[in-house]
C-alpha cells in the first residue's frame, strides 16, 4: 500500500485507518489494541472452555469412555494454560488498555508501539502452544505447574517453554506500559489518590507482573536446560532438587494468582458504586487493602507445597502469612457491602455479575482460609476441594468480574446498549450452572477424590455427573454472552448515552459513546464531584 | 431408569443416611458423602476437627456478610424509592471488622499449630516402613519392627487386575461390578496391600523413584509427597483393624489415577504371624548357600533403586 494513503489517514486525526491491516495489525491506538486483546481473550476463553468440556465429558461417569488418560492430562494442562495466560490475563490487559487512558484523562498509552508489539506476540505464543496438540507426542500433559521430573518426560516441553517466554515478554511490556501511562500521563489534577480503584488495582498488578514473570521465565528455562543441555537444577541424580522448582514456580505462581484477581477487585469497585449510586466505601482502605494483598502475595508461596515435606517452621510461617491475607480481603468484602448499604440500587447485568462476584468470590475465599490450615490441607491438598476453591476465585471471581466489566463498558465501546433481557438470561444461567458445576466438587474433594484423574471410584459418580451437567450448561450459557456481544456491536438500534448509567461517575463517561478514536487530545479539567469516590478525605 | 440404577439409588440413599447420621464409620468414600471422614488413626481427628471448625466459622461469617448484603439489596433499591446516602467511611466500623477477623484467625492458627507439631513428631516409632513411588505402582519395604531390623520383606503393590481391565478405554466392563465383598473397590484395590499392625506408632519414610508421587490414605489424615532424591518422614498409629484405601495424590503421568494404596491393619498378634511368615519365606531357616539368596533377591530387594545420589533425610 502506498505511503501517501497511510499519511492521509493520519492527517485525519480523528478517524481510524480504513484499511483492515493498517487498522488492526499496525495499530498504536489504545482502544483498538484493547479491542484486540478482548477479542483474543474471548477466542481463548472458548478454546479453553472446549478443553474443559472434554474433561467434564470424560468425568461424566466412571470408566473411560472418550479419551485416553494421557490425552485427558493434556486437556487439564492446556485448559489451565489457555485460561490463565490466554483468557483471564489478556482480558484484564484489554480492559486496562481501553479504560486506563480514559479513566485518567490520557490521550493514549505511554508507549503505543510497544503496546502493539505486546499484543501481537500473544497469537504467536498460543499458536506455538496449541500446535503441540497436533504434533507427535502430543501437548504438555504434566499439569500447568510443569513440575519436574514429570514435565521433563514430555516431548513438547520446548514448545511450551518458548510459548511461556513469549507470553512473559508480552506481559512485562504490557505492565511497563501501564505503569508508565498511570505515572506519567494522568490529566492535571488527577492525583494518585483521586484515581479510580480500577486504575489503582492495575498499577499494583503491573508491578506484580514485572516482579514475577521473569521468575517464571527463569524456572521454565531451567527445565529446558535440564532436558536438553545436561544441567541438573532439578535432577537429584546430578545433585539437583525437584522441590527447588516448586519454590521458584510458586514464587511466581502465588503473585500470579493475585494478578488474576486484583484488577477484578478494581472492576467491582467501579461497578458497585455506579449501581448503588453511592461513593465507594473506604476508598483509601480499598487501595491499601490491594497493596497489602500484593505485598503478602510474595511471602505465602509455599502454601501450595504443604505436602512436599517442608520443615515444620516453614509450614507454620506460611500458614500464618496465608491466613493474614484474609484480613485485607475481608476489608474489601465488607467495604463492598457497606457501599451498597444506604445506596439506591438498581440491578442491571453488570451489577448482577458484581453481586455474584462478591458472594461467590467470598465462598472461594472461605475455602482458601480452610486450605491455609496446614493439618486440614494435608487432606485437601491435590483433591477436588482445591479444584472447587480455585474455580470459585477464578471463574466466579476473575471471570465474573471481566464479564461484569464487559457489560458495564460495552456501551461506551460500541455506542449501543446490549439487550438487558439477554444479559440477564446470561447472568442467571451462568450463576446457577456455575454453582451446579463447582459446588459439588467441594464434596468430592472432602470424600477423597484426587484432582487430575480421568477416572474414579463409583462412590464419586453422583457428584461428578451433577458437576458435568453443570459444566455443559455453564459452557452453553456462554454462547448467550457471545450472542449478546454480537447483537450489541452490530445489530442493536438502542443508542447509548454518553453517561450510559445514571450513577456512572468518572472521566470515561464524559466522552461520547462510542468513544471516539482519539480522546483527551486536550487534558480534561478534573472536578472532584465527577469522580467515582466523591470527595475523599478519609 | 434400569432396575440396577434404581437399586443403586437406594443403596446411595442408605449410604447418604449413614454419612449424615454418623453411623457405620467406613474408611471408604461413599456416594453423596458431604464431609471429610474422621479417619482411623490417633492423629486423623486433627484435620477433621479443623475442617469442621473452620467451616463453621466460615458459615457464621457468611451468614452475617451475605445477610447484610441481602438486607441491603432489599431495603436500598431504587424501585422502593431509596435515596442514596452520601457517607463513604466509618472509622469505628472499619476498626471492628479488621480486629474481629484477626482474633478468629489467631484462634484457628493456635489449633492448627498444635496439629502441625504433633504431626511432625516422628520420634518414638515402633516400626518403620519405606514407601517408594513408581510410575505407576508403589513399593513397600519393611525396615524395622519393635526395635528389630527386618531384612528382605518388601514388595510392589499395583492396581488389581479387575479394575485394570475395566478401566481400559472402551473395555465395555462395568465399574460398578468391581467389588471386594460389599465394597465397591473400582480403582481402589491392589494386588498386594501394605499390612501393618494396629496400636503401633508406624514411621513411614517416603521417597520417589522416577517422578513425584504423593502417598495418601485419607483415613490416616495426611498425604506426603514421594520425591526422587528426598526421603520424607511421617507417622501414623491406626486404632482399629480394617482396610484403609487411598490414591496417589500428585500428578505423575498417564496412569496417575490408577495407582491406589491399600493399607490393611491387623491386630498385633495377626501382624506378628504375618511378618514371621514373610520373613521365613524371604530368609529360609537353614543356613542357605549363596545361590538360594541370589534367587530370592529380585523379589525382595531391600532398597529400591532411586534416581541418583543417596537420599537426604528431611524431617517432615
């Protein structure tokens, strides 16, 4: 294509390039890149979801009916990798890309070209990862945690390691971009303690990402050299230690868990005040709670390893540190409830998902507290109780927050209202079936069913069948979501107002719907009463 | 619904009642089992009670928090004419709901700490069994009993044949048909169980030969990883004779789901007799010449080959 044509488009400073390749592949626009991230996350969500359907279909009844155990293990491994690195994290980055500049009054992200690069690495990383399914030897089957020596037996290790390197580079660049944007690009008057909680949560998350993604990269590189270059980091035969890997992995892995939940806290702290029409309760406490959870996430990693035979002192320390996290998390939950108290609530779809988040995430937190108790964890560890726990915090936690955010900001993105009826259909189906899916898994774990097994004793049959039925219907309910999105973006006639929601506050609602290609070319004037948390003096 | 499945529903309903009303304490998992089992060792009540207490605490907090939330959702809805208030903080409340959780947590931590210290104390054991995890079976070697070393008593323990045939993809065999007596033992039975005495403090030293496994019998109250190059230690003291079943609890490859653990606890005299028989088989009473012991060696090798160097002992 001619240079002149490109130049013409850029002269028109308020329009997107007309050429598809120019617009989406060469984009430096935070909104378009945010859209790319969100679409990518949605695609990965359905791919990872289809793996989950295979898992639940095989577990529908005792006996092996559909797949070989080794393929089953590939499904559990890839389900986790795709959902964590392909769906949840890119969805949050996409939301951050779209909303952070709009919320702090910046014209774009601080490093727009790096923004393009950090997105376009992702599809390559996932092609690399998912291609292993079609190669001799199959995909990774040692669990997403890739514990050696088992992971070293896999013939796809190199593919997975390089895919993780690419994802890590993407995440680090994304995080640097977000920190640079938040610290340098805020409109005059947007003091740090006037920023929306969502922006705060992303600022803290971005620091976590920069801190731990290199640790993961190091750990998987050591796997790679152990397998192919004769090192013995984790090989006891050469003086190495398999447990060393677990320490390094979980030093990444636990902050990673909070990388997937802190932006969700931010989202919920935006949605609830909007639909309660009341400022967030305890703004500073909310920010401080996020920061303290982020700090604690670095000193609790070995609670994933209570059964490896840690020294007694280590088990006690990691138990206490883990239990401590309940305090700031409790503060957040109490503050959300207090935000609702005395409000004037309406229950549009984003609010419904946010309320479901508060209840169901708290249930996941409760089982987390139970898991922190070392002697009880000797029983829970590596059972379906753990599976239930982390799906409550990740599906009804992180995913519900992402869905809530999507409904909340979708009218701002596409300029049209989604169908409230179908949104509510999506909500009620999701919230019912997700509990049918995951709640019985608590019982399975307590009764003694280990996780990551393709077949089980007949005593576990009833709850597995119930769980699978819930799984299929929860999966099907997400097709409603897809329908609602397609309808809202291309077919809805219902134009969104600029404010969209009666109680919406914050800079993103001062720009037109849909948000123009370029916003805040001139920094906005910040008035405290426009901000979500009103006058903050506490 | 076939008559078989109706019969099954009746049995499950009966089992459900048994679980709910606490009778017929069985170490096996039961259909519709809702809670952890209390277990059958002198220590296994610790995780069970912690589980129940922490669950109770969560239920109470849940009722308070979700109750407040539902009241808020009912009282403060716009459709009932609620007008939003302006306040956004309350220092006194915030101090209260930070302090109360701290007190609850300290209480739970106190009991859990006691449980850890009693679990970690493997001293004073009267018997030692070495457990080695393999892909995908277990090996048990008897090291000592009542202060006397045991030589050459050890064996592999793997999934029973009937479960193994049934679990093949497309076997067409019914998992419900795998039974041992009245128990459904599909994937929970082995060819040769670990035999131990009751009322004896047994120290397990646990290691792995290839990848990491985890040795878990729920009725004993704990699981512990079997890691190549590391020997972990834990103990149990089983109260009643019986059969206690468990499974590998750390993903160890394709047949991770198919390497169960069965512990048969016998009375002390029965166990002594069994052990004497095994020792007699392994060590013929007449002063055997060298060729005889060589012949017996592959089956009864004392030390299983582990990957690499001599293992370091870690105190659990």
